[in-house]
C-alpha cells in the first residue's frame, strides 16, 4: 500500500490522529471535541451553508410539514374542495367571501348560489364526469358556477376568455363539453362559432346587468332561471366525490400552439392553495387582491382557494389596470396581492402617485418577476415580502421562494433534497433531450449548471402526482422515463433552471425558446430582459428565425413602439454593453402591440412564422449591417441578398 497516499488521505489522517489522542488522553470528552472539530473543518463549506440557510430552511420545513399533515388529514377523511369549503361556511357564514366592484358575496351566499347551480344542472341531465365549458370574465358568479358543477361531479373546463374562433372550438371539443356556460359579456365570441356549437346546450349568465348583450337565441338565461331553483345542498352527490376525482380542465397558455387541457384534481387544487397559504403565512384575516384571470391556476385556484379553503376575503378585478391597482388595494384594505411579473413592470411604468405607499399590502405572491424589476418595485411600493413561486398548470415540479431572494423562483432545504421530488438534469441545448449516461440514466446537474427542471412522479403524493392532459398522447410526451433508476418516471417541465450553492433555483429559459447562433446558445428571456431595460421597459419578444443555408437561427426581436420613439442607435449602444455579439438580434421588427396570453406571456409563434421577409411583414423591419454594426431598413433587395448568401453574417 502506498504510504504517501495514506498520509494524504483526510480519512486516514483523522483515524490516526484520533487513535494517538485516545492513547495519550484520559478524557473521552476531549477526544470527541477534537473529532468534532476535525469533522467541522473537513466539511466547513457544508456547515457554513447549513448555518446561513437555517432560518430559511426551518421556516420552509415547518410550513411543509404543516400542510402535509393537513392534506393527509383531508385525504384520510376523503374530503374534496367542496367539503373544505362547507367547513368555512359554518365558520364564516356572513363574512364577505368574494368582492367584485360594488358586489359582495358572503360565504353563505356562495354556498346557496352554487347549490342552485348544482340542482339546476342536475335537473338538466348532466352526469358525473361530464365536462362543461365555462367562458366568463372574472366575477363571483364564475366561482359559484364551477363550485356548483363540482358538487354534482361535473368537471368544469376553465376556458380562456381571449380565445376566439378555431382556438375556442378546439378548447370546447378537446374535452367533449356537454354544455357551455358563458358570460353575457362574451356573447360575441360564441356568436362567431355558432355553427360549431349548435348541438351543445348553451347557458348565459349576467344578462340582467347587460340587457343589451346580443346573446345567442338558443341560450338559456340563468339570471331568469336560478331564482326559482332550490338552495338545498346536493349532499348525496357531494359525498360521492373523491379527492382524486377531476375538478377541472385548465388550459395551457398556448404560447407555442393550440392550448392543451390539463387535468386538475381536487387533491391537486387543495395542495396548490394550502401549500401556498402556509409558505406565505396567509390567514383568514387577510384580504387578497387578484386581477389575474380566473381561468388559470394562479388566480382561479391558488387565489380563489384562499377564500374557499382558508376563509380569507378575496377581491376580484376582471382585468388588470395599472392605474387602479393601488387604488383598489386601498379601497378594499387589501393585505396580500397576486402578481404576474409583467404586471409589476407596468405598475413601475406608471408615474409615481401618493397611493403608491398608502395601501396596506405587505405580501405579494406570484411568478415571473424579473431581477431588474424586483428591487425597484419593492422599494417604490413598500412591499415587505415578495413570494415568488414556480409551478406549471399541468406539472408536479413546485418551488417557492418565500424569503425574498431576488431573482430566485424557489429553493429546496439542503436536508430535504433526498426527499423532495424535484431536480435538474442535463439536456442537449439543441434538441432539449436529456443527456444520458452509458447505463441509460439521466445525469443530475451540478451547482451553477443549467438543466431541465423535472418533477419525479409519485402517485401516492399530492405534490408529485402527474395528472397530465385530457389528451393521453400529449401527457406521455411530457414524461421522461428511466431518470435516476430504471423504471422511474418524471414530468418534464421543458424549462431550463439553474441552482446555486445555497440551493436557490433561478429560471433561465424554456427549452423551446432557446436557439443556437454562431455556435452559442441564446436564451431568449435573457435577451428580452436586456432589451426591455434598454428601451425603457417596452414589451419585446425575442425569437430565432431560420436563414436558408445558414446553421442555427438568427436572433430577431419584435419591439412594441406605439409612438415611433425607438432609438436604434441607443439600442445598439445598450446591447453592446449588456449582450455578447452572438446574442444581439440580427433583425428588429417594430410593432404597435404584441399578442399576449391571459397571463402576460408573449405569443411568439406567429411572429416566428412570419420571419423577416419584408414581402410578408408589413411592420418596419431592420437589419444589423455587419460592416457598420448599425441597424438599417431591411429592404426587399437586402432580404434577397441575405437569402442568397451574398451578405456575410
């Protein structure tokens, strides 16, 4: 045996040191002290990390264990969202539950209204497991409608109110809706697809408030029918509901194609609302303000869930308004508000006003808050706590950053890593496919190494169960098999994240939004962040476009420039300071508006399809002349030279 190796082995040296100490010292306590000191020295980085993160991790683990116990209790009892809500009704019958503009509904009124919905549609012949499409602006009736349908085991399809024509038809057909309930305010959307829904019973809500609305003649007016319906609870139907039953279909945002209907079960919805409640320390005394669409999980389940499952009062505003956001918070005395990152940027863009700090909002919970907006936002509006979270509608990979670490979407306590079913694995930057070892298993990422975020699928756990989509083939495409061991499976979020030494996770990009140019990988979100800062927080969508016979994709940016104030020289100057040459967009397109999803995500698919052809694109186009490094108008002649390979890129 090599003596030199033994002497340089920390383990061998420790054993030798302890043996000698034991022979010459009588005090075993001293021996243990020395051994502990040596151990701490060897693992000083780990010890330092544990000390630094202890307050954060203690709070997180305490909250985790609390909501795990509560969820376990509910599952043991066989309770659903309805059962928990009815316990809140008993506690807070006359307390305001939902408020919208000048309308207020107490917990008892929601119970009564939802019972009417349940009894009405049961009489219409709807069966347990049937799907009903719900297309309505955010207001209390929206919640009462799906809650009532849930009571009789009917699954509500939360359809995006921005959908029109073929996309709306797709959303209705993909889950086989047996009926459609729509708000009078969306009559036009239904009229446009009238020929495609002739065989589906239609019900309209809100005609008393909108008597001029041109509703479809075949529609049953709920405002006229419900007053005559019983408020008795359909107790037998409620008892037949189980925690793992489908509660709703919630559609993915459709940033890259047709929306997919994700399955939301009772237990999944309970997990989302209750876990967020304990991680953010919300109580029944909080008044929560949401302007998020109720057809998505953030507003419709996480936000509304604080009312239905936690007894809090929730204020609903149908559409986000930057000028009225803080006015509403003051009017309703809100203590918690929900956000999407883009909303925070819009709020910062509004000129400073006295109400910026006269509100009572202390905590804001949401996702997508970019680092360059985070600190200015907190400072200007006096927000004590930002709770940023990560979680896809259909996914099981959930993270929460409840301690305000700027830019982080969440963290995992070090001691919880072996038990928490979320991790990062290496992937091919071009194909987005997992990179595997010789044995066929995936490779976990190290610290500061970007990778795909995955959620290990464990059917027995609410936080890691994967329900998938209504389309089973689409569900299978999101599953990675043989991840850490042969036979296991994980949900593929499709998102690239990175973690640091303290186990904070940071969003980098979506796999579909990363393109390769000049041998380098370009993350579109990073370029968008830089451009947004340079052009004074204007909306910018960055994507890759193909050039014939050129490897990779060239960067292109569509920038909203309503007043024609975009300074291209300033843009070039700013990019030279903040972006590497390969990440600077080769093409610029100025537009009057960029289409967004209901959660303020930029829709890039149409922009990407149109590309940089001036014969197809009517908006102003610019090309970065490689000889001068300046943007020049992209004419038909220059375009043809680029396509023919006559311009050196």
